[in-house]
């Protein structure tokens, strides 16, 4: 029999302390290390033209390279003009003018000889400056903010942000300026690996998703997935790509790409990212990428609580407004569906017609999705909420953020409920 040198009452607290220290060490070990975290290379709104082939001779290597970049700018401008004005003549810009609208040169591949320069380049055009010449708006219509959670399957193991992996690096390299999707790409450091992982993509519960999306400033989640299949060591590699949307992993599309050896995996994944972005953009144009309404916290109007404080204004055409309207104004963020441009103008006009509305301007436009409007109202948000309901909108949310949806034809207006509120 082994005798204890300390009383049992002291052993238990020491054992609990040891377990707590051990748990803290494990948690610290999960978060530390330098083998995770890939910051996005470029999240600007530059207009990009990629895959420009140049082959230039010159007196020396530097002159050949400089001439190749000049030629890439000219070719890139012609390609960009044809993209925005197909079938029309391309205006000629001098090299000095192109220098003023080009934001950068991306070297995809290059071979430098003593007097020859062969390369495949990309050209980044400043959206504001080039947009003035192209005659297009400086800011393109984009989707609602979408959190990107890339998942890679390789060797039977799934990885997201737990460790640095080629799929995460491919999404970090992707330039989002030409995309109609407003991607939110996380770095993968700090607590990101604990919150955003493959297990989270299979959780249907909305409560935790609401917490995550609110923390990262997103309206919904996109889950691009790749499964890498190596036919034999060092041989061909097949990538099976799938594009999912939302907490329920709704499939948008899938495809397969192949390269001849493992050294070409980065090119395979870069091509996969571009194809998946095209799938998401096509879904957005078709109205199939709208944020999930269940991710919006619903706070129904308490008609019993508002009934005593509402009255009809004498000259408002029958619109119910708050009787005790404060003298100050309040700024309210309103989210609304915008399947097309006409819906934006119609909603703005309808909201501006509400008594007490000082201004209503769309601050974030997402054609085919959910746009955001800033409304300045003479009164509080409860009065504005009641005015929305009286004009045929279903109202969700609370405080300074409201979500309005047109009530379906024939649907009854929400009335008082005797059931207790959750």
C-alpha cells in the first residue's frame, strides 16, 4: 500500500489545477506555430487582364524586359476595352497615358535571356482612372459580403484553416477585383482555425453561424471544396472541385481538372478558383446566391406593445406612425431584396414617400441579392418599423438594422399574438 504524504483534501485541488494547466497548454499549442495563416495578396478593386504573352528582343536584358512590359500594357488595354465594349474600335492610348491607368504588372511566367524576354504577364488597371476612359462606373455591383471557407481533401484528410495548405494559398492569390462576389477571405491566424474548420461546414444550427458571420462581417458563407487525387507518386493529379453555398451546403456546381504532375498543383488550384468564382457569379446573376434568410435574427413586431403608442396622422394618407415622435432624427440601416435595378429604384422611391423620412440612399448594391440602404428618419426605429409594416412589408431585425421583404399577394398582415415571446 502506498501512503499519501499529503491530506486527500489537498490532493484534489492540486489535481484539478494540473488538469487546468494541461488544458491551457493544449489550447495554446493548438493556436501557436508558424505553419498556418495565408494573408490575401490583393483585395483591391483593380481591373485585371491576365495571360498576356509577350516575346521581345532588345539590346540587353533590361531593355527587353521593359519593352515586354510596355507591350503587355498595350495588349491588356485592348483586351480590357473589348471586354467592356465588344465589337467596337479600341481607342489608342500613348504609353505615358497607359502608365497613368496601370496599377501594376503581374509576372505569371518569364524567361530572361541576354537580349530576349519571353513571358506571360497580367496587367492591373486602376478601376477609378480606367473607368473614366471606359465609361463604366468606378464601383461594380457586387453580392452581399460572403465569408469564404475553403476545404481541401487530400490523402483522406480534410483541412480548412487548421494548417497552411495549397487550396487556402490559391484563394489568397486570387484577385477579386473583377469578380461580382464580395469575398471575405480570412487570414487563418489567431482563433480562425478553431472557429472555421471542416467540422463547422457540416453544422446546420443557425445560432453559431449567426455568431460567426456577425464576427467576420459577412451575410452568408461560401464553401469551395477540392478533393485532390494523385494517380501515382509524382504522376498526374486530378482535382474534383465543388462549390457550396450556405450552412446547408447547397451545391452550386462541380467539375474536375487534371494536370500531369504534382509540380503543377498550384496551376490546377488557380484554375479551379477561377472556375468556382465563375459558378458563384453565374448563380448570383440568376438570383440563386441570395443570403439565407434564416441567418437574420428575427424579432417580430410586438403589436400589443406598440398599439398604445400608435395613432393615425391627419395628413399621411392612412399610414400608421408613432404619435410621440422625438424631435431628433435616427439613422437606420435597411436591408432589402434587389433582383434587378428596377427594384432598387422602386424601393428607394417607396421609402422616400414615407412621412418622416428625410433621406434614403443605397449604400451597398447587390443586384440579384440583398442590398443595404441608409435611411434618415425623423423619429425612432420603432416608428419606421410600423410604417414599413403598414405599407405591406414584412419587417425583421431590430434596433438600427431592419430587414424588409414585400408581403406576398393575399398574405394576411401580422396581427397580435397571444403566444408568449421566446
